[in-house]
C-alpha cells in the first residue's frame, strides 16, 4: 500500500520555480514560505549582519539541545521555512547588480519596500521587467502603488484599525471592557500573504499563455477591506453600520460563546433543525416552538430575550458534558482552547499540524504544518528556517555560476 502510494507521488507543484524574496517581517515572507512549501526554490535576500527584522523579535528564541537560547527568534521561524538565505548589501552598486542578475534568473520576485523605494537601486518593477519580461513581480505595501496614502508605511495593527476590522472586534458598547480590539495575530499580514500567493500563481498561469510576466500591486488595506466579508455586504446592502458584538454573529443566532459549569463553550447553530435539537438536549423543547425563536430571522430579532435564557441553561453542565451530548445530536459545538490545548487536541495531532525539522544550531525546530493536502504532489519540508546568510555561497554558485573565489571577493568588499 505504501509502495503504491509512493509510486503515485509526483514532483511538488512548483518544483523548478525560482523565487527571489526581498520581503521581510510577515506578509511577504508568508507568501514566500507558501510558494516554498509547494516546491519553489525561494531565496531570501537579507541585509548583511542584520537580516529580516523578525530575527530580533524575541524572546522567545529557539533553544539549543542544552536548553540555552540561540539567536534565532521564534517569530522568524513562522514564515521562513524551506527558504535559503542570501546576504546582499543593496546600498552598494555591486549588490544592486547582483540582485539584477538574480532577478534575470528568477520567475517571481517578492518585495515589500515603500512605494518607489527600490527605484533608486534600479530594482523597481519597470526596470526588472525590462530586464526579464517573464518575471512576475509582486509588490506588497500598506496602501498600494497609488492613492493619497501610497507613500505611508503600513503595519498590520494600523490596517486592522483603518480597514474596519477593529470596529467589529471586541466587547459591545455599553458593556464592561468595551472598545476596539485587534485580532490576536497579525491577521491582515497573513491574509495579504495568502492573497499574494494566489496572485503570483494566477500571473504564472497567465504567463503560460502570453509568455510574459507582470507587476502585482497588493495592499494590506485593500486586503483587509476585501476580507470584511459578510460584514461589508451587510453595510453595502443594508445600509447599517456593523457594530462590535463580542462573540455574537450579526446574522445567525445562537452563534457565540456560552458559559458552562467549568468554563465556556462555542455553539455554532446554523439552522432551525440544529436549534430544535439543542433545545431538546438543554431541557427546553418549548423554545423551538416559540414564535419568537422558531426561525433564524426571528431568533436574530429576539436575540436579547433568547441569549440570556440560554446562558441560564448552559451553566448547569460542564463543557465536556455539553459537548458529548451535542455531538451525539449533531449540534455544532466545541471548547475554547488555549494554544497548548490546540496542539494536544487529538484531531490536531491526527492531522499532523505540528512538524519538527532538524536545525543547525537548535538541534530541531517545531513548526506549524502547511494545511494544504495534495494527494499526488504533497507539501515537502526540505529546509528549516535559514540562519542569516547561510546559503550565500550556494545560491550565488547555483543561480549565477560564481566560483568560491568570486564570492570571497564580494565578501572582502562587503557586498555580501
């Protein structure tokens, strides 16, 4: 069986693709890591002696086999798997020429410099597309390549606020602790990385027809507005500005967290049948026949009455007791897990969402697996997040044919 499966496996989907990653922090590196996981040869270009900003964003740091901190920040590890690190000083003419030569050999270039920031080096999209017409050049900025905010720097927290996400996240007005809240991870950066990956692959597919690359203009603000999803549609179609609702849902009731005898649980009841089964298990079958609650629109209209009634009922049993009962009746529910509980969850364990890779200074590094499951050309875990400049000689030799003495000369001149 295993032998049969191995025989059906094909090369990684993006094997043979060369990606030059000039980006740093999260959105661009996230896209680079996804492309690398799918088989692309991703070379991360970093500043000598410093590297990606997130290399210094600790603690925590990876620990070596003796339990001592290394210099490798945990943050950097999350977005740089399967890449090779190459150090080049872009402020030097020789460094700029090296990047141009690398871009001439690349299929994709990722960058997240400020608008116009690479033009002074001759590394802007117009210059490099002239040099390599097949290049897919992806620029990630806070606000895009044009518009009144184009020159501003953009950060995830700032964009979560400006893009509306924080206006609908947090405790409702009038309740203790009310006020805007950001999401607990850099959600806008991560979504931008996902959109960038989709855009790059779309441009590569189009290149198969036209033979030409193109420039991708991707902005964090654009992504955040697009990702408002149903909340944006609620405003555009209904004309009502969405407000913070805590854990409640604007269009579905009941769909939120409820207290239990020993904590909290999530109920995600999406239809009337599920609600009726919930009512029976909760000991209140009359709620499912009440004209105020019988359909979802009625439950939305009367949520202020229904939710307090439900909260009085849910505190009567423990979380595990409720989940056991609801799962047997196909009522969607679940616990509110801490992150340590997430990685101990039997489903997460069964799906292999934690992977460990050998690491040159830490011995090994634990990472979150890529969630993409391809039956015949699966994601491969080839390289751990690289040390700064770890692959400089290797990449310059493979991509540009430079000999060791050539690279030594570049080092002596502090180009790499």
